[in-house]
């Protein structure tokens, strides 16, 4: 058993079964604390790691929104920046658009990833959470595959009632209890993060852009999943060694974003296409050899094709009600 597994087992023996939310937050914190899980040799690949086009388009999305809002200055915030690739690509695009960024603020708890982010975004300021973000200027907040890492709670339908689903010990193995086929999920932590962001945006101006895999709930089903070496594994196996996530309920996030203007929910494919990924891909491929052109085309396809990331991944923007409607969501 992993050392986190030993600790969680001790806690369960001492205090009884623990909620799925506690299980998830302990596993996610241990998982990210010491490793760089991204890329081919890691456990999973995210959109900014597939192609620079992703971050560049989000940079231009920001430049366009800030220009149309007539904002004199803004702070750029990223939640869970991973390797920092997305921020580096955004900053390059913002520079080429001539859009000055007052400050770059990264919300990240992993020491290992903070070190990587420092190389990608020199001069950035780190935060453990939303509360310490600056309050002087409008905020543009980007969160790609961040909310899926925040803990969920699960309820299971057992003996005619919805009850909390917990992790317990069955001998020396972890197991879910009670048993039951019908499961539903909530995430007070995600709702709180979105409510704080909305509060800031209403007070300061700006917008938050959330990109993640998910659905528009309420929906029944168990979406807790664990990935290790690009393969699905049991979420109760080897705690802290696999990436534990759950699908994001975008309807719940929209509900939590009180006082803001909430965009329609777009698919990642439709959003990136509306922002001009086809033109960007053509430009990038121009002058490359056959292999290079093929790489750009296949990256574009992975980001937008319905059978790849294009439909599973959704995009939601919440904006200060006095700000213009952000690009990418149709008219
Ligand atoms: N946005 C990046 C990485 C996504 S992985 C990309 O697209 O490549 C999730 C990121 O969120 C990691 O950087 C992880 O360390 C961070 N993270 C997870 N839980 C967190 C929490 N509770 N607070 C702050 N950051 C967290």
C-alpha cells in the first residue's frame, strides 16, 4: 500500500469511513505535490500540451474582450496552471496583440508544479486560493481542467434513501459503502470557488473562462475516475499514485456564479472554431515540411473533433454584467 493509503486506512480504522470528497482531495493533493504528470511519459495530456494553438486562441480571446470592454488594465489569473504552458502561450499572444497585462497570478498548491510554472511565466505571483487574488483591477480568470480536480461528494440510493457514499475498509482493501447502483454527485467545493470568482468579477469587472470535461446536470451517474499511464484504473487503488477527477456539472457552476452574465455552454470544438483555430492552423503549417503540417493538422483535430476532445470538453464564461459578450459562444 502507498504511504497515503496507510494514513487513510489508519484514519478510517480510528474515525470510521471517509467521504468521497475527503478521499479525492487527499489523493489529488498527494498526486500533484511531487510530480509532473503531463505528456506522453506521464498519466494524461491536456489541450495546451497538445498544441500552442489552444493557449494562443485564449490569449486573443482575452485581448479582444479587454479591448471591447475598454478596460485600461487587468490582472490575468490562471487556476491550476499545470506546467505553465497555457499561460506562456497566452502571454505570447497577448504581447503580439499589444495588450498589456498588469499582473500574472497563478492559483496552484503543488510545489513541483509551481517550480515548472516559474520557468514558463517569469514574474508571476502564486496563490493558494482565490481569496488572496488582487482586488484593484478587473480579473480575467482561466481554468482549464482545474474544476475536475476539485473534490466531489457522492450520494448513493440505498434502502429507499439517498445517503452519503463513503470509502471504508473491507479487510485491508478500500471499498465504497453502502452499495447501490444509482449514484449522484455534488461539489460544494467547486460551487464555492465559482461563487468567490463571481463575487470578485461583479466587484472588480472581468470574466472567468472554464474549460473542462463535463455535462449540464442534474444527472445520475458515477463519474469519479482515475488515470495512470493513460489508462483507467480503480479510483481506490494506489491512492496518490493516479490522477483522480470527476466530470464537471456546468449547470451547478452556472448557478453558483451569482450576479454575473453566464454564457451559453459551448463545446470546445465549436468554441475554438469560432475563435479561428482553422486559420491559426493554416498559418502555423505554412512553410513546414509534410511531417510538420501533419502534426499541426492532427493537433487541431484532437482539439476540435467530436470523437476526440471537441464535444466532451465544454466551455463556460461568466462575465461582469456591464462587460461585452465574450467571443466564441455564437451570437
Ligand atoms: N491547466 C493545466 C493543468 C490541469 S491539471 C493544463 O491544462 O495542462 C490540474 C491542475 O490543478 C494542476 O496544476 C494541479 O496541481 C492543480 N490543482 C489541483 N487541485 C488544486 C487545488 N485544490 N488548488 C489549487 N490547484 C490545484
